[in-house]
C-alpha cells in the first residue's frame, strides 16, 4: 500500500454520490456512448451488472470507476476510470484500479484506453494490465483503442478489503 492509498478511500457508490459522479463523468467523458444515466446512479447496486466505485480524498469524491459485468463474457469490463482535476497525481486512479481488481466478479479485467493517453496507459501497465489487441477507429474522433487485460485469478483467491 502506497502512502497515497492511506489518504484515498475507495468504496461502492452510495445514493448521495450520484451528482458528484455525474459531474465528473460529464467533464471527463462528455461524448462517450456508454455513459451512465442518472437513473443508474440513483440506484447504486440496483443493476447487478454495474458496479460504481467511488474514491474519496479530503472528504470529497475525487474519482470513480465503473465495472460492467456482461453475461457470456469471460471478463469484467472497466468502462470508466475518472479522476477529478484537483486530485490528479494523488494516487486516486491507482487506488480505484486496485479496488476494481478486488470487486470484479470474473477472473479477467478488460479495458480500452486511447494510445494518446500515456498517463493512463502507464497506470494500467503498473497495475499489471497487458496490451492484448487494438480496436481500429474505436473512438468518435477516429482514434484506435488499445485493449488491455489483466488476469486476476479465481475470486476466492483474491484478497478482500485491502
């Protein structure tokens, strides 16, 4: 556990987090077609296929991560990892990704990242993700997506609460 992890607290989203998460989502992912709706965030845990993790720093929401579990897939998708601008560089992204590894219901995590997003690519590589494929012209602006995956192992072998 790094020093920054002791300051960053990651937990499942609660009812009162919806506005802060939606504001972050709007700022960071304004055109993403997979954005969460206000209804999905108003009922955290209401859709068992979606888990929203929230990172708190300095007693406020500093970031969020969305896990989506789709049936018939071997992986759990990391759909969004977002950190507030004021919390950048304070370990929020790393804490969220480590928590996602504990909460994921399947033995593999998969995410897409823009090749142009060097900080995110470096974060995911540090967390054990490997570039496994490229999806051509994935984003609306034509940029490719790097597909990165991490093997977590069976759920019963993963550590809880750390």
